[in-house]
């Protein structure tokens, strides 16, 4: 059986990374099954390929889990915090804008302490959704910033059993408008999603406006019906 992280995505990554061995005797090139984390992408075609790969993998997952009977019964749309996530206490998030914590600021920060910011549950009907994550962007500033903006050291994706699926480092948002996953994270409709933020040690009293880039794959009409044209 494949590892949990790979199981949440697809059997193939958007690209196959290669690494050289550290042994002075064996200098051959080897492939590895997964590169975790984030990187910057400056080529728009690469971004589109990653997004399309992630959405297609999400659709495949939804079909495998029989959310609908045919692909044309599915809709892929961006995340909406108040519709797709609940807070750490399983309560509704009442604001649509991206904010971490979604109400208030980081409090009593200590080194390495994770705070659950978003998770899924019955309140947001996660059993009818496939969640696909492929990147991060920062919403509160433009691209002319001259000082650091990020107060979060890492973002940890877990499942309902607290298995760690991936760990993303958002700190490069200080110098990049967006960061993208090497391989998308895909949660099927049978798995709870938890997104934990680990604030920097000096982040007490601060808050973030990091947007999670990705899509929800769900039955058409649950939230978005779309504009339909008649057959001509």
C-alpha cells in the first residue's frame, strides 16, 4: 500500500523529481516517489498544468468514491472558508475572507505549537466533497512590499487521525506572490481534513491572511449551478 501522502493524491506526480545519491561510490541518478512542500513557479503554463492535474485527480477521486454517477455531474470551484471549513471547535466559520486565526489573533504563542485553523466535518458536508490543495498566496499586500509579512513558520496538513500528510513552509511568501506544491494534496470525501498553522515564536498578537489555493470537487448544484445554455 502506498504512503498516506501519495494516497491522497494520484499515482503520478506532476513531474518526476530526481536526486543524486550522496555515496561517492554510487553516483547514479535515482527517482523518488514524492517531494513534499512548496516551491515558487514563475511560468504560467506550469501553474496551469499543476492546477489541471490537481482538478483531474480530484475528479477521479470523486468518481472512484461514487459521489456522482458521471463526471458532468461535478463542479470544481475555489475554496470558500465559511462553506468548506469549520474551526478547531467544530463550529461554523462566519466570515468568507481568509484570516488565521479566523477571528482574533495568535495568542500565547510558543515555539513549535500548532494551532488548528481549518478542518472539515459534517457541518460542511465533507462527505460530498473532495478537497484539492495546490498552493498558497497572501491576500493583504501587493507585490511592492519591502518588509517581511509572514508570521507563520509552517502549515501542516493532517487527517482525522492526526497523520501528517504534508508540511508547507509559507515564509517564502515574503519574497513571492504565491507558492505551489510539488504534488497536490487531495482529501477524498471519506477523510477529514485538518489544516494546522504553526506561528513564529514572536507572532503573539499577529494574524495572517494566507489564502489556500485549490478546489472543491462537489456535485453540481450543491453550491454552484453554473450558467447553462440550451442545446442549439
